[in-house]
C-alpha cells in the first residue's frame, strides 16, 4: 500500500475527508471495482477497475488498484 491523495469535502464547513491509497496485489488476486478491503485497521473501497501490470515478457507482475476511505 502506498499513500495517495487526501481531500476535503466542504461547503463552508468540513463534511468529510477522503484518504486515498494505491494498492499493489499479487497476480491472481480476486479484486474488483467496489470491493472493500481492510488495511491498517481501516476499511477502504476499490475505486475503478484494478489493472494488471505486465513485464516485458508478458507475465503479470502485480495488480494495481486505487483505494479510498471517507471519514467525517
């Protein structure tokens, strides 16, 4: 897991905070858009479709996914 963007949702007051991560998973991991995972005691939702990364040989080296957690 690698930290990504953090953002505030507000309309004159803070309504929530979005915390993002980029997750790197082993080949063959069964994950899809909308799935939820737990990391470091927090629940995150996968945003968009996870993407496989391939090496020059064509083998999948890992799967990358964007994760987001809202609080507030």
